[in-house]
């Protein structure tokens, strides 16, 4: 009801009494951020992420604030992300980016990349999570794949989704991005005849920002 200090105190009490409720930490961090109390907000999110590593909104808010407060290098260090290739990351305005997280997927990678290349994809973002089967070496030999590596646990990275928070904030703005596992093939209306960039052009014409899909096993 307009009393910010009282609201912050109330949310702090909820976080202390019911740490299993991530919504309270999300609201508390947002209020602190709006009051320019960025370090306090970061502390709230760091603590909450230790208890709720799979809460995507916590990761999003945490990255937002850390980018402002400490810069992109700090965010990448937090998620233990390091560029593995030496290519200049340069995307064309119309590029659609396929993003994937992998660990020991060497056998699947050739078909995966070939499938999406045939669908009109010219740029891939890949995060290798400590593979031991030469997946990383294979990716580094692909001219259209930009590669990061991380030894952070898959669990702490929200099943890999958290790694793409900073990567796409820095490199995916104004691009359609498709996030898939290496064993997932995107199937969409008229995919036999039109490319993924053509699909995204249609989405742009309808002013859509995302497309829902379902996973078929």
C-alpha cells in the first residue's frame, strides 16, 4: 500500500520463516532493485538460488542485476562460463540461433547440426558441460558453432537453462533463438517446405515474441 520499507521488512520475514517459497525472494529482490539497493538484492537472489536452483525467474532477475552492478564478466564467472573457441562472434540481422547444452553427445552431433543447417540455421551456440568423449573437439571444428564450456553442475544451472541467460543477453538480442537438446529435432507446420528463418518471419509478421511447442518422446 505504498509503504516500501514495510513491504521489504515483510518479505524478509517470509523468506526467513518460509525459505521454501521462492516467490517471496523474487518479490523482495525486485523491491530492493527498484530502490537501487543492488547489493542487497544480489544477496537475496544468491541465497535463494542455493535453495531453488531450478527457479528460472530467480536466475533471470539475478542476471539482470548483476549485469548492471558488476558487468557481464562477473555473470559469466558466476556460471563458470568460458568461451572455448576463438571466433569473432558476428551474427547477421536475420540469423536464427540454435542453442544447446550438451555433455558427451559426440555420436549425435553430426546429425543434429546437419538437420538444423538444412532448416536454414547458420549459427549455433553450444555449452559443453565437461564432456569426456571429444564432443568439445568436434564442436571446435565446426565453423558455424560458437562454443562455451562450463564445469558448473547441470543441477545448479537449472538443467542448462541458466547458462543461456547471460549468453543470450549478450549475444542473442533481436534474434530468434531456438533452445533444444542435441536429441531434439524441431518439427513445425510445413517444415518439409519452409525453413526455420521463414517460420520466424511469419511470427514477426504476426508480432509474436515466442512460439509454444510440445515435446514428443
